[in-house]
């Protein structure tokens, strides 16, 4: 569950924009939040808000944007067109977060998007892009020389989006986060879809990789354990998923991980013995094994869930 909005983004405090507001002394020292008030507002209301923002905030002061509710986000795709059209003016824009909505506003797997490709094409100097939700999300493989961080926070990441990320040429990318989620919320990413990401051929600068929030974490961990990209990582994040002792065995049976600075496994279903084996095998590595989970038993069957689902 995501229950709070971002208070900071890209190293800047988040400030909501309201038409007619008094601007801060340095309007470039904040990450501007754009959000309509009503959850069922028409998407045109967001377009009008963006137009007011462009009229009132100097273009060269727009360094970071956080997009919240755009109106009926559970039904209508985020209007990316006006953001793309603003690219010629917003030459200083370096960081964008799309769909910073809480679960109370809209469940993460209901957040509707469209084609992300034009946004990346319009902003070649963009360095940080985070996207929450993946309903109807599309992406074509692109080359983007500026991007350093890319993250998809989802309750279910489509395999075609995962494969498209792997097919992108991202020579400067240092951090990549993929929240795979659950099949019943659109998360049909397979190990095959992850193949290019795990090969790392188009990600020469990658140092932080999260393949997390996965229902089938044990399968994913087995592939990650043998992945060429892992050898150059500083941080490996396999958290928030349904990781069991079988996954721990697969992880430890793979390549050595003692070069890592941090291994994040929080929110897991590991036994105490498995946790002890992992820690013992990785001296000097910061291992996060917090938030141990237990299976839910219903009608004699056990159920295990990712940290973020619906």
C-alpha cells in the first residue's frame, strides 16, 4: 500500500502548484507538483492546470515535476501530450515522476497510462524518470543518453514493457527499478522478458538494480543469480516479493555476491535458517532482511502476497 505522497524528489522539496499562488524566491529550488483536486475531474482540468503553470512559472525554473491526480486516473490515461509539447520551453527539466497517487486516491494497478516513448524522445536531457502504475502502459525501445534513473512502481508490470526496457540503449543509466507485481494485476513479466536487462549489454553504467515486488520471486532470483549484469552492481534489490527458502537456495547457488555493498531482501518469506545462511555467505555486505512475512492460511491453503498489489 502506498499511503503518502512524495515530500521530496530529485533532491528537491515538493511544492504543489496552485494557479495564482505566490512563487518562492527561487522557483527552481523545488520539484513542482501538478495535481487536480477532484479524483473524478475531467482530464481537460489537468491540461488547463498545466497551461496555468506554464503561464506563471518561468520555464527555465522547471527542473523537476511530480504529476499527481490528473482526473479519473483509473479510467483515462495521463495526458502526456502537453508535457511533450512543453519540451522546447522546459530545457532545464531533469526529473519527472508520473502518477504520484496514493492507494486511497487510486489503486496502483488501476493507474492508466499511454505510450511513454514520446516523453523520452522529447527530453533528451532528462536524467530521472519514475512511473507509478502500468495499466495500458506502452514503451518502444529507444536510445536515451541522459537517463540516469528509471523506475516502474507497479502492482503488475507487463512483460512487453519489461522487454522494451531491456531493448533500450541507456548508456548512462545507473539505477533501474522494476516492480514486477502479480499476474492478476497485469504482471506477466517472465524470465525471458528480463533477459536483456539481466544481460546488461545496453546498461554499461548500471550499479543499482531492483527486480522486486515479484509474486514469483523464487524464479526471478534464480535468473538473477546467474545474470552477467550482477557482477558490476553495488546494490541488488529483490525485496517486496514472495521470496522463500527455495529462492534463497537459488541465490546462494549462483555467482558470488560478496562484491555488493547492499542486498535488499526486505518483505520476504524466509525461514530463520535461510536468513542465517544468507548473512553468513555475505560477510561485509549490508543485507536487509527486515519485514519477515508469514503465509495466510484459508480453507487449508497457504497464500503469500507481494508488498504492493492492487
